[in-house]
C-alpha cells in the first residue's frame, strides 16, 4: 500500500514484511518462507522490492525470482547485487 502499487496485485499473492516493526521477532526470510508454504498457490515468479541488502537477499535462493533495489530520490544505489536497480517504483509495473 505504501508504494501505491497494491491495486495491481491480487491480495492473496502479496507478501509484505517490516522486520523493524516493534514486536517483530522473525526475519523477513522466515516470514516469506512461511507465506509461500501456507499460500497453497503456485507462483510463476517471486519479486522482491526494497532498499536494503536483506530485501534483496530475500529471494536470491528462490527459483524464478527477481530483485529490485530501490534508491530513494537524491541517493545513490547501495553496493548490493540485484536483478534490477530502480529509482522510480513505477518501473515495477513493467513486470505486471
């Protein structure tokens, strides 16, 4: 919802996690694994969008996945290997 992209995705196929949230004990990777296990859906592709190493590493071991490293306005991209580097979240619309 924060990205303004939620209208483009089926709500059953969206996963979002904020591991910095107060009371959050689990890592994003654990939450994603649990989501994929419980979703009972076959995904053609998994996409991770984020601005941190953890966001990008989230999908590196998942087949058919892509990562989008986002750089906030007036900031450089972090030195993190990702599938794509973007500055505008609307670039993700090409995937859907």
